[in-house]
C-alpha cells in the first residue's frame, strides 16, 4: 500500500470543518440558478479565480458571499451530503461539524431550515456511510454577544446527545482580532448550562492572550487553530499538561498567509511538546484541500514519520467528543 492510501484508510475524526466552507464552486453555480440568487460570477472558473486571500478578513468576505446561494432546507442537506460523501472517501469516521447560524439568519433564512437540512444529511450519512456525526454551532464573534445569545436560545431546541446528528457544542468563529473570548462569557455560560460543550477558535490571527482567555474564561475543551499559543512557552506547557487538544488546519494557514511555508505550521512542534494536535480541513472548498490533502501536506512538508501520522489520526479520535467505548472501536 502506498503512503497516500495508508493515510486515507486510517480511521480519523474531522474536528474542524465549517460546513459552509465545503461549498464548492459547482454547487454555488447550480444553487444560484436554482434559487434565482444573483452572484458576481459567470463560471466555476471565475469563482475559483476570486479565491485569493491576504488575511482572514479577505477570506471571510468571499465565504459569506458564497453562502448567499443557500436558501432552503434542501440546500443545506445537499451541501452537507456532498461533504460527508467526500470526507468518507478520506477515511473520516467521525465528524464534528461547525455551522454559522447567524450568517444565514441575517439573510432571512429560517434557522429550522438550516438545522433540519443539516440533520437530514447527517442522518443519511450515519445510516448509509456508517459515519458518526454531530454539529457545533458557531457564534460570529464580530457581532454583539446579545445577538449570539438570542440565536443560541433559539437553537437550543436542536441540541442532541453525542452521535444523534444534532447540536452538541458551541464555538466562536469569524473575525478574531478585536473580538476576544471574554466578550462571550455570558453566551458560553448559557450554552454550558444547557449541556453544550465549549470550544473556540483562538490564537488563529490574534495573540496568545486570546488562547488564555478561551481556556480560563470560556473553559474551552479544545482550541481551534491556536497557532499564536506557540509564542508563549508557559501556555504551551499548560495546554500539554491539561491535555487540551489543538485542531490545526495546515492548508488554511498557507492560503490565508499566516505562514509562508508548511514548515512553519507548528504541527511537529506540538507533537514534540506532547500536545494532542489534530489535522483538519477547515474550509476545504476555499483552501484547496480536504482532510487527506492536509495530512499529505504535513507529512511531505514537515518530514514526519508514519508513526507521527498514526498519532495525528489517533489524536483526532481521542480528541473527539465520542464516548470512550465508541473511540475504542475506531482506534
Ligand atoms: N476562522 C474564523 N472564522 C471562520 C473560519 C476560520 O478558519 N472559517 C469559517 N469561518
Ligand atoms: Zn475554522
């Protein structure tokens, strides 16, 4: 078996993927036509050409505009179905999938259409692909906390147990700089009081201080991205000692120009420091690669050994929110 097949068949969990970031240009075109939504592109090639990013914000502008073609329950089902089929080919057996309710509500889309469509797809993939799937709702951190609290309260009726294909967690995404975790302490308190698991994007573009806050103020059970944590030795020590997993997305960091080279993405550094680092795709339709492409990029780019790759896949299963007995079945 070649290395790519080896990396493909390893059972793995995807813990950092935005379902709206799996919207491929072909689906943007077909949904725009189907739903009569005007888009500023005439071809799939024209869409792909627009995917040149300088930083997080330049990506977010395109990402929010792309999702404008998603309108009804079937659109969200089709979007998620396409992702589950694709992820399944890459050996993903468990997916904890982000979505951005506020980005749809503010366009006039019903929350029930978003969540029921996503659940339809999860139910199909759990039945037909034998995957285990749940959702994590994200609050847009550049909007006021009160706005997040009101959508959270509406979304709580779609909370489910682990493996039910409903919402199990709360996260923060969108423009990080200037929107620290502490801005959302009340929203997280409500979410946790209602049984949601807290995680957060932190240290993606903002400094290590934001990672401290995600851990100390929000009690985040996992850190998403976390690159700037590596500028603070005491923080790295704490993350390793507490066993807080860090979900990295190598191809994102190159496309958004956080790093110039794959060598600079701190995957190997995290492994060496004893951190439970995982590899994920983030927004694969925009950043040029699904989870397997990200595994291949770090394997080839960082000179990792096969045993490191096995460890990364094992970390992903262990860092998931599955019950221990279900993790054991995948390991
Ligand atoms: N970071 C912040 N917000 C996002 C991202 C991300 O990687 N993807 C989609 N929204
Ligand atoms: Zn993300």
